[in-house]
């Protein structure tokens, strides 16, 4: 009797999992589609001025593959690059100047802001300093891009054309991350897939939508909107600075667009699981606003949606009943089907799709580890800096 009741209960749990996948398939902004690319655009009659701000801390390893692509931008208007060397110890600033001397192109300014004061994350302090340098030039737009991002020669003009045509205050592209090692193949496409599930791209650009997000590696921002939204001062404590920036812009009445990139690529390698683990766990608990109940709900949700379907197939095949196996297999099939477009976008073999539950389990562990590090008082770590817990950081007003 007890065994029958347990089997019946697990069947209902599996049914709930399948129902969740049916809702995700049709009701979550079609997050799984990868056709949200730069919107229709036309070239403006007069090209506005743009300043490119690049925060960089110990980036000598990636700069040779990224910085020349920025300097080589084929932009018809006035544009220049400001690289903010955020306390590097590997010669980042010297290398940047050498690359500019060697490759030419857009004017480059390299400067250093000093250590960030309390209440600022280092990257946003560097961004603030770079925006301050840029504002002296009076640009209409700011391109905030990370030091590991390589841009196609027409990237800047396409971003500006999309912003002007669509009336967007922010146009952001999710750079295509590097996928070369085994762990990158397993984890990286899923990272973008999960991000799109949380922030469906179609909803972000819709008028009146409250969904707000951006991709920090490539954000074109109207300069006057940045001032109106008090960016980056209003988000100075944010670990997930790109999402915070988009929310600040929307709160100030601005319009935001986010989509996948075609020729904007991250050149940073994550060859080991440890590297990817640190990338995710650095901000996972911050995404949950450091709330234990949200953590418990997230763990339960990940287990229900991603782990129950394969477990049901195993239980059903082991004698738990055909119904459990069929419902579990159906949910697993929908899950894998929604992952296929992202694998195609990343040019990965489609047989990786059924392995998504394994990857989701890794993300579950990374999220728990992020919370553990938070409660050990280590805060969020980035580029050798560890930031205090938000409730321990004074508000400077």
C-alpha cells in the first residue's frame, strides 16, 4: 500500500513537471528561440558621436584578440575609446597603448581610477571613471564593452543604427561566448539558455514590459539617459551590473532592447569546470537577492523542472510503471527540444540536448555554493577582489 502511494505521488510530481515544461514552451516569451537579433534599422542621416568605455583589470591575455577590433571600427561618425585600467598588475595599460600604436584606428585613451571607495564594485567604479572621461567629449552615446569582447568592424554602426531607428535608450547584445573545451560545451550554451529563460528577450524590448536585462559585454547607452537614470551611481553596489543598469534605465522611462549577437564574441577561455563554476557562483545568490526562501524555491524548482523527468524515466523503467516513464520522457523531450535552438546557435552537436538535466544539476550546485560563500562572509569575488555582503556596505547617499 505504501509503495503504491509513493509511486502515485511521484507520478503526480512528474505530471506537474510536464505541465511546467508545457508552460515554459508556450508561456515564457518563447525564451528558447534564438531569432531575436538586432532589430530592423536604417542608417541615420547624421551619425552621432560615440565614446567606448572599456573597464579592464588584468586583461593582458585577452586584449590582443579584442582591443584591435574596437580600434578598427568602421564608424562614419566621431568615436574614440577609453580603456580604464582598474589596478592591473599584468601590464594591461602598457599593452593597450602598444596595441593602439601598432594597429592604429580610433583614438585610445588609457587611464586608471584608483581603488574603489566603499559601496562600489570595482568594475562599476572603473565604468564611472570612464564615463567621466567620455563626458568631456559630449558624446550622444556610450558603448560599454568588456575587455574580452571582440567586435566585427561594423558592430558600432549597427548598434547605433538600431538604437536610432527603434528609439531605444539601450541596445545590448549577448556576446557569443567561447565554446571549445568539453566543459564549455556542456555549460556555456546552457548559461545563455537559462538567462533567456529568466529574462525572455522578446519581453525586454516590448513597450510597457517590466522585464529588464542587458548583457554587460556589449551595451550601447544614450548618454543623456545614463545621466537621467543616474548610471552607474544608482547601481554602484551591483554585482550583476548589466541587469541593474537595464532596470535603472527602464525605471527612468527609457526603452531597452536585448538580443543575441551575430558577430560580437567573447574571447575569454573557460577551459576547466572550476573556471565556469566561479563565473556562475560569483553572482548566482545575488541574482536571488540573497534571500534564503528564494534559494530554497530555486533549488526545488530546478529539481522539479530539470531533474524529475530523467528520474521518472529511470524509476518507470525500473518497475515504477509505464505511466511514470511516459510522462517523464515527454517532459524530457520538451526540455531537450527547447534547448536545440541554443545548441544550433552555438554550433554544437545536438546530442548534447538530452544532457541538459546534468548541466542543470551543476547549476543547482553552483547556486548553493554561491549562497555558502555569501554566508561565510566572502561576498562576491571578481578579478581578485572580494566584495562585502550588501548589508555590510554603507550607503553613501
